[in-house]
C-alpha cells in the first residue's frame, strides 16, 4: 500500500523537489500538486492521506486548518511557526484527536542529527564552540541552525551543572572570540565557494570531538521530508522537529 | 560521602594517571594503590568500594574474582576480555547478585560518543566510510576502534535494510579504496606528528555528516574512568562498554 | 584594449561555461563560438587573438595546428596530451616562433596551487599521505589529480634525499594502508554527497600540515581559464601546466 | 665536517630541546651549553661556529653583539625583535661583513610554510578568512601567527588589486564575524584539548582551498632550528624569518 501524498506549493523551489522525491519513492504516490492560486479542497476528492506544505507564512495556517479538519496528516516546512502559531495548531488538534501534524524548521538529516549529537555530547565536555561557514550572500550571522545548536548545548551544560568553559583570554581584538549565544561562542565564516556548513567542537582533557555537517544542495532536505511523511502516518497530535521522529 | 577507590596496576602508565585523577576528584578518595607484586587482599581491610583495574590479561581474572567475592565493584580497562571471559565473569556475578562489574575496551569519552553517534546516524545515509589516522609507530591497521566502529555501522545498516553503499569504481589501484570491515570501507593513515584520530563520514544526496575524534593524551581516558566509577556504584551485574553508562 | 577570444567546443559543457566567463570578463571579448560541425577557418576572419579549446582528442590536434599556423594563441583544456603529442606541438612551434600554446590538464586554481604547495612542502616532512574524496559515480581510484600529486611529492622527497616515510605497521587488513603511488600512500573515499575533494597531509615531529582543496562546480575552472588567456597573450612556445603561469 | 654549535639559554625549555636536537643531528656537534648565569666568552675558546639563542629580550642584544664581533653566526628565537632592534643589528653587521644573523619569530616549519602558501594563494581568491584554534590558557586573541598571516594575505590582496571580500551580512550578533586584521576576518577558538592550530580558508567560484597547521609539541620547532643552523653557515648579513632560508 502506497501513501497518497499531496504537495502544497508544488511549483516553488522546495515544492518541485518534493514532487520529484515523492514520485521517486516506491512507497508513495503523488495525488495532488497544488500551487499558490489553486484550492486545497481538491485534496479530499483525490484521497490525499498526507500533505507536504512548503508554501508561505501567509497561507500555511489556512492550509493546516483545512487538513486538520479533514483528517489529512501534514508535514510542514514553511517557516514562521512561532510558539503562538504552534499553540493555535495544538488547539485545533485537541478537537480532532485523529489528526496529526509534523512541523520541522529543518529537514536536512545531517543538521538534525548534528544538533541531537551536540546536545548529547555537551554534558561531557568542559569546552564547546561552534563554527558555521556559509556562502557570502547570507544576510544573518550566526545562522539560525548555529544559534539553535548553541541553545541546545547551553541547555545541556546547565542541566549537567557544568561551569563556564575555561578561557584565559585577557587581551582580544574586538570580535576575535566570536558571538555569545547563551554563553556558547559561535563563529561565522562567509566565503565564496561555500554553501552551508557547520562544525560543533567539544574539548576536554587531551581530546576533542567534532561534529561537522556539510550541505551542498536543497536535495539534501528530501530524505528528511520522506521520513516525515512516513512518520506522520502513525502519529497524531503536534510534533515539532524532525529529531522527534528519528530513531535515536 | 566520597567513593572509596582502590587502584590495581597503580604504578603502570594508566594506573598512575588513574591515581592522579581519583585524587583530584572531589567525590572520591583513594584507599589503596596496589601493583604487580602486591596482594589484593588489602582491599577489604581498607574498605575499598570500587576498584579500577588497569593490570594485565594474566592477572585480571584473579583480581576480578576476588572483588566479586568480596562485594567490591570493579571498573576494568585491562584488555583481552573475550566473550568466553565475559561469560566467566557473568557466571560469578550470577552467584553474587549484589556485585557489579564494568568492563570497557575504551574509556575515551570522545571515542565512545563517536561510536554511538556513528551507530545512530548510519541508518540514515546510503554511504559511510571511516578514516583513522595514527602515529607511524602503530603496528596494526585499521585500529581496533575503527574496526569496531565499522561493525557497529554495518549492523545499523543491515537492520535498517540499506543496500550496499553506491560505488561506481571500475578501475582502482590495489588498496586505493581501503580495507573492507563488514562491508564498510576503512582507510588507515600513518603520519609522524599524529597521535590518535578518527573520522567517520556519512553521505547522502547533497550532504555529508562527519564525526571526528582527536585524542592527544592518555589523560583523555580519565573522565571516562571517573564516570565509570560513579556509575558502577549503582549497577549490579556485568556491563560491557562505557556507552551503557552514558546518558544518551 | 580587450583580448579577442574564440571558443572551440562552444556548446559543450565546459565550452558553454567558458563562453559565459569570457563574456563576463571586462578585459575580454568573445569573437567566435565554434562547435563540432563548424570550421575553425572563421577564426582568422574575426580576428581572434586567443582560442580556448575544450573539444575532443580526435580534433584538437587539427585545431591547434591551424591556430599555430595563423598566429592565434591557444589555451587547451582538451585531454589526451601524451608526451608524443606535446612533442608534435613543440615541433610546429619551433617553425613559428611567434606562436604560443598553453596546455593544462587542470584549470582549477585550488588544485594547481595544492599541487604546487605539496611539492614545496614535501622536502620538509618525513611523512606524506593523500586522501582524495569523490562522489560515488567516479570510475577510477585514485583520481588523476591525486596520482599526479603523489608523483610530485615523491619527486621532491627523492631530490631532498628523504628516507621512506616511517611506518611500523606489521599487521594490516588488505587495503587498509591505501594504494602506493611512487611510494606515497593514497586513500580514495567514495561517498554520496561529495563532489571532488583532496587532502594532502604532511607530518613531522610534533606537527602536521594539511592542504585541502574542495571543488563543487565546474565553474571553479573558469578563473584558471581566464588567467590562462591573459597569460598566453605574452608567452610564445609551449607551456604545459597552469602552475607555470601563476605568480608563485 | 660537523658544524660546531653553542646553545644559549641551554637549560630553558626551548634551549634544552635545542641541545637534544643538535646532539641528535649527524652533521652537528654541541660545543657549549650556556645558561643565564654563565658567560658567552667561552664560545670563542671552544670554537663555536653557530650559536642558537633562546634566552630573554633583556640579554639577547648583548649576546648577539658578542657573536657578531667574534664572527660567530647566530640563529635567534628569542622574542622582542622590534624594527628598531633589527636596525641596530643591521648596523653591527654593516661593520662586520663576514658575520651573519638569522632571527625567526617562528621556527615551526608548518607555520612558516602555511604563511608562505597563504601569501601565494591570496591573490587568486576573492575570499579569505582565518580560524585559529588554541588551548584555553592562551591570553591573547587572535594569536600572533594569525595576525601576521592576515597581514600577509592583506598585502597580497592589495598588490593584486582585489576588491573587498564579498559579504552580504546585514544582521549580525556582535563578534559573530570575527576580528578584522587589515581587512581580513580572523576567528579565535579556545577549547580544552587543543594545543595550537590554524586554518586559512580561501574561496572562489565553486571551490575552496584550506591550509591547516596543527602543532602539538615544541619539538616541532627543532627541524626549523636545525635548518636555520645549516643555512646561516652560508649567509652573511641579517635574515629575518625562516621562510627566507627555505627552498620555496
């Protein structure tokens, strides 16, 4: 039995990749490709079981509400899911226990695994820093993923009762030691020829542990999207973050 | 309350490090330092609760038996624990349910975490290879840690139903593609200036994930030994592998 | 004054990139785009000063002969230039001292610089090994660039009178220590998600030096091609290898 | 014929290493070991040809003057050689054309080669950044070597007429983009388990080039010291920087 998938935002850059990936998956079947100016109402007629939504913050809530009300599971990559929006979705789901939604800010398995491993390792090392490296067209520094990773590390350090990382620096040029995100140092490199890369460095007496993720192509999100589709079939309620559907 | 620790092999290279580390730990107290020509019988008189054993395959079984019989918990780093030896220890412990033994082939937290993370990541990537890099004085290639990591990856790949890693090589110089350990390629670099290093590389469409461990000093084993001492206080029976006492 | 450039093989993958790159260069002007079924005789009419040839081993010699005879300088990326072919070109150029030809097996500046730096560093380190990492669709192992780099290192080691690299390996799995190219160990990794990468590792007492080149796109050849065009304007005779026109 | 070497500061940490290294070198012979409270006048009696000076900024000028006046060549690793001090030494050497002095701020071959290669590569890449990584006990950030490397890169970029490195960052946390040294971004990581490491990253369209140096031990300075001793035998006048005696 194949999973019947509808793709919202089907002609966007991500949506188009999703269409290709779903078509290539032996256990899935694409039953609807819906773009900006088309109605989601067709989804029920074609019997969509799962919807993948890479649309726009302006329309994603309407899409989601429709899917929840019609018992179509959703995998959402559209950005802008504030805690308020997540609460709204939780409210809808409370009224509809048979529905299920998976929202993921990042579908790159390597990024998700990196964050998870960083969180697990953090409690065991006195030192932790992050270097993220991106193409020079990126507007923000540090990257959202790096900032989120830093928060996860900081949380793990706190709950393990670790002291501040050792650092005897007494004389530093402005900026040399990077940005502080929740007490974790983050360094942002911007270099022609790069795409999106991150290194998390942990250090203790006589050893270091480095977790590096290199992402070259948005195709790298597709295994995560397919994994999300397969997982949401068996999950009701709201799940935030792909890490929660990985076998870890 | 501090943990009363006895060190066996106390004047060996590892044992001496253990003595230092235990002395520096605020929650431990060293109550015995016993070396090759000294008797373990003193351990009971001084009230040792946990013994750390970095001795020799020839004497470790006698040490262990004594500790099990006298309800002293053991953390063992001595090598040579074949499945047969492990079974023997399990037999002793079956008769003494209040006793506890932790045997670990590797106390470097970074190595243990690397192996664990490699095992967790393996199911998500079509490709996996290992590069291990050591000083040129090392006799075996690949390293034991690399071979063990390869086996863990291979096991995870098999249980996830993964195909063989893609590889279109049709023309290769002998040795170029490394050694095969359970169908995982392992490459061994030997270079002056190196100590002990390992990179596990995973690759999928458009992304790679790399887990690297650098070990510069046997001091790097000490946090793992202390962690083992703290853990074995609360564990009866036989535990093999430090990964089983980490919070993962 | 702009350089008047003709592109041979203009509709091939590399040729098309060259056309774009020449058009974007402020100091060049494209005056001819000639493909497989078109004649090179137009080059004289349009006043081409330099030709860039990414065609095919079957036609490149005819192209080159025509350019040498008509005093058009050439930058050649087409493969297959055996020493015999190079001698033939040298013969033509001997009769035509005003002509100039640059043949380069590799236009990626990073690859050319890596090889040059590796050659320069080699005499100073007892140990040297190469790790090359490519996508799993590659047919040969090691890569041509890695094999060439190994030869350059071996040559530098020999002329500096270095002994064999230290290596105490007595027990190795088949292939673990890589392939031997002129006595230099080369390891070939094939991994989904990779493109074309190379690490040259040098090691001595207490230190290592690593030169890494990552190539993600054939666009990376274009700065080297443009540099070749600018250089060949001022060079008569045959030049083999882009390293000879770099300022090093 | 062996080179007769005297070591000044012979019981200091560096001096003691120098003594060992000179003794182990087949083409050298140690003829004097002089420490803080001993006189350099013995050097002439024992027929020292070359002196290696790892002493202190307070005494090094007196040592040097003595050696210049007595035609003993000097290899100097003592710090604090300001341009003024160098001018003073040049003045002495002007009066003594047969004398020779080599002053080097860094004897680690890998560091010297890294800097040289960085300088050579810089003109070919639109982007360049430096990451230096050290143990957490280091007081200054960035390291002196990183700052010097940045200056060399900046100089090469300027003379090649390169524009500023591309960087679209519009929103950055304070410090995220590192420190600016002569318009080159430098990032300083401080991590337990590290010793002294540096990565210079260059990037252009579709490719990156990375030069990494890892230094684990002050033994890594010895090959550079020996190379300096051999070189200064054949060099009169003042030489500043080991790069000037390397075959590059």
